C-alpha cells in the first residue's frame, strides 16, 4: 500500500523549525532520513523562510520537488497550508526517529490505496463516467481532486490540481457519493487527423488521450477519514445506452468490426491497446514493437494496414495478449471505374477508421450572396456598362455526394459510428479535408429485405470554397 506524507504549517516558521521522517522502501532500495529544516538565511540543504506563510509553503514545495526529482515513484503536491508527498510503492514503512517535529508544523502519514491501472481504467469520455466513494463509516463531505495531463503517468502530473470538486451528504445514512468526470477530461482528448505512418507500429498522438489522477477524500465533522487514489486514461470514445453504467472497453483492438474492406493504395489505421500486448502478426509476419504503457500516447498505438497490401486478395492481423487473441481479416479491393474516396472518422472508441466510397460521386456548389442596387455611373457619368444590380460578398460551399460499394451487412455498425462521429474527413487526392455529414437519418438495410446493401451520403466541406478576406 502506498503512503502519503502530509506536512502542514500552522504559522510562518521560525529559524530551525523542521519536520523529519525516515521512509524505508525495500522494493526501491531506498531508506533515508529526510529533514526539511527552515532557515532565515539557509545554506545548501535548507528551506528558506518566506515573507509569509504561503511563501514558506511554496519554498518547501520547490525544495521537496527538487529533493525527490530523481525518484519516479515519488510525487509532491502543494496544497492549502502545506504539501503532500506521495510515495507510490507497495512496501513503504517509516522508521521511528528522535524528534520528528520542531515548531508550528504537523506531520501525518496516510495509507493510500492506489488501484492498479488496467484496461478497465480507460474512460470513454463522450459518455458519462462516474467515480464514487463508499466509506465504511459515517461521513458528511467528499472531495475529488483531479490532475489532468499528458506524458508519463505520475512523473508528468502537474504539481497542483486541475479541477477540485466537493459534495455533501444530502440524507442521513447515505453511503455513496458520485462524481461525474467525463466532461472535465473530454476536451483534453480532441484531435485532428494525423499523417499516418507506413509499416510498423506507430504511437497515437499525444492529444488522442489524457491521464486523469483522481484523489477522493471523505470527511466527517472536518476530519479526514479516508483517501482513495485512482488513475485513468480518457479517450474520445463513447458507449451506447444499452452498455449501461460507466461503459468499458470490451476489446483490445479498437474497431467494432473484425472484417474490413481495404482498397490498395489507401491508408487504413487499426488502433489497439498496448498494455499486456505480447505479439502482432500481419499477413503471417511478426511485427516488432517497443511501447511504454505508462506514456499516454503509447498506451494506444496503431498499425497502418494499407502499408502491408501488395498483391494479396485478403490477409489477417493477429494481436496476441497472452490470455486472449484478437484476429482481424482484411479483404483487399482495387478501385476501378470511379474515383475512390476514403471517409475517415473517429469511431466509438475515439480513434480513426475509414469507410471506402468507390461508386459514382458528384460535387455540388451552393453559392450565397446579397444583392444591392448601386449608382449606375462611372466617375459621375451615366454608364450602360455599370451593373444595375450587384452581388455583395458571394460565398460558396461545396457538397460532395458519395456512394459506397455493395457492402456486407455488418458495415451498418460502422456507418452508424460515422454518423455519430464529431470528426469526419474525406480523403481527396491524398489530402484529408474536413467535412460535415449533411444526412441526419439512415434506414438500415439488411440482406434479407434489401438483398444488396449500398448507401449514399452528402458531405459538406467544412470551409468556404473561396478563400475570402472576411
């Protein structure tokens, strides 16, 4: 169980006031008497007494941060009236020392339960996600301190909380308080489409996901009675209503369908969770990878399946997670009569997937303008060549109508995810251009009733055709 050291200042310290403790951490080969001693004119190894108590707290925080900077399993946070030092190791103990405190300071050691990070700790942040606390004793207030950040878990966490929430018990005997957190993290994992890599394993972008360190505290009559620390990774995905409370990932490879239609010469990213991944085999050949599942943009990675297409008509990608294996099959086609348009969108897991549209397409230009009646003259002389009616600030939007090929029925789920996506792009001559889907409804077709399944969609480019001044 991890430990947290809470150091609090009752007043601005006097010369030689201090706190001292000796943590012992066998798993980290660490045992060291730690002393934070205040001095009016400090030399190396001492903390400066500030002009105010707040200044002294800031000086203590800066000193402790530097002191523990080489230990990735230690993090320091500045809080009201002091600092917290989290020793994130399961075997932390504290040896007895002589006089641990001198002056108006307090020193407390708190047991901290830190839930290990698993796939179930991934938040689909477009759907509600609730964190809760259920103390085994009476409590009246719960607080949630959230740190939202990117990079390496824990070591890149900010020194101060990003958000702080508080809730009070609203009825006698209440045993649980919930905090809804998805709205706080969703804005941090929005990203535009990247340039996809070629063969091999590639990391997601740093903006595709975000860490959330959540500390929930319970209080009774002003006294803290318990603390729970959990770590999550938020991605820009969602769950369906039928997936109930706090929807979770049900698979490691982040695609609803396991059989895919891919056109030669096209990018086709397939995203996956790297945690516990043992091996990847594509078209019978092993794909090497080196991924660190403590870094937010490496815990989710991808392979560009399009880079593995040569002359084969189909092939598989096998992801081995030890206890489970997930296999995806790719049917390879070639564009023929009509130009091929690949529509990329964020799927329900919050990562990029594409649907090919390879039948007839057409473009429509919609122009909007205002008309006005000017003076019919040229430098004051009446002119038959002057416009009696002029267009003012004309602007144009282009709409492209695309048709899918005849597709299998299981592609209905993927098209549904495209319609629910917040980010859609059309690949046009190798360039990804942002579009908005004009169609707001879809009649799901089935093989039983419709025989052949094919869809038509209108996409409006998300920019004016003319690059105007205004």
